[in-house]
């Protein structure tokens, strides 16, 4: 069973780019399940899967605050979130990948 099959929420990566101070920014859109809360997203790692089936574990550092303060209500309403991640595997995550969590 893959990580996404057992996950509470599955997100699609709609954009990914390097953060100027290290790590990467992933722009996510909720695909399946219930939107994760702020504490769930900040508390650890997520599993990322490429369209070809390659898997990566990424550590969440925090949120990119482009559109304002992140809250549980906003995450549930919009289904979108920008997270800052790190890890060797995070460098390969691109648009089209799926992110599931918590891992």
C-alpha cells in the first residue's frame, strides 16, 4: 500500500521552486481527503510521489506567507497552501507530483 492510500489528505503540487534561504517552496492544492490543519502540516514529514511512482520524504519547515497568515479555516476553505520544505528528496519534487500526509 502506498503512502497516499493511507493518508488523511492528498495534495497535488501545482508549483515548486527553490527558496532563497534554503529549501523549497511547494504550492499545494487539496486533491482528496480533508484539508490538514496548520499543526498537522507543521508537525513533521509528508510523502511525495511522482507520476512515475518515485517516492520522496519531505520535511516541512513552515509556510510561505505570500497571501497572508495561514489558518485552519483558510486551509479548509481554499484547499491550497504554500509550504517550505527541506531534504535531499525535496529538490526533485516538481509540479505534477502528489503529496500525502501526515507521513
